[in-house]
C-alpha cells in the first residue's frame, strides 16, 4: 500500500460520520450517538544499494461518549458512563485512602 493510499484511508476514517451516528427516532424522541475518535499513523522508506522499501500504517480508535436527545424541540446531552473507568478510579481512591490510613495509624 502506498503512503498516499494510507493518507486517503486515514482522512476517510476520521470523517465526521465516525463521531456522530445516524439519528434514530422512536416515539417522537430523536437520539444522535456521539463518539470520541482518535487515530495516528506513520510511514517511512529507505534505499540501500539501489534497493528501496517503504511502509506505512494507521490506527483508529473510537469510544462512545454520549448522545444528544431531542424531544419536543429541546436538546439534552446524555453522557455515556464508562463503568470500567469508573471502577478503576474508585478503586484507586480507595487504595490511596487505605495507604494513607495505614501510614497515619502507624505514626501514632
């Protein structure tokens, strides 16, 4: 794959359609899902003794962040809850509190 092809594919992948989903309408309520999209890429080439080579790559990641809810002409943002991240943060806070508590009791 040529570098131009990778760049074209990356540009297509990072389009707004990847961030905002197609609207879904049910019972007078419209939902538009939203995702955080990130990507990165790289490429290179070399020539040694008349032999050349090149390569390129691209990675793309997406994570849901919420949805716009449209009902009766009012728009409301409904954030998505990342349960795994929430559990990780709560666990880190509890662990830090335990460490501080043990150190505090140990000094008495």
